[in-house]
C-alpha cells in the first residue's frame, strides 16, 4: 500500500529518562492512506534524511518495516 507523508516530527517522548546512549534519534511520521485514514509510525530520523523522505512524498514499507519512497 502507498501512503502520503502528512507530517514528520522528532520523537521527544523518552518517558522519565533521556534517550539512552547509542539509541538512534527517531521521528514520528504521520501517514495517510488513500482512504483518508491516518497512521502514526516511528522511524529512524537519519534514515528519513538518507532516503530523502519528506512531507508530501508517497511512501510504502520495505520488508524490514522501514519507509521507502515510491
């Protein structure tokens, strides 16, 4: 299934603790299905930059559950 990226925010919810050393920075990504239903997922922030995934892009999930363009 293909989704539209509606919003990307840095995941700032670490609970009572700070992010553990060595833990990647995560992003909260809001996706919209063609039906209009929205889904919220967490993805590595660096991966989104590396794959040039931005608001407005069409994305799907690869075999590892990571977002890919197209």
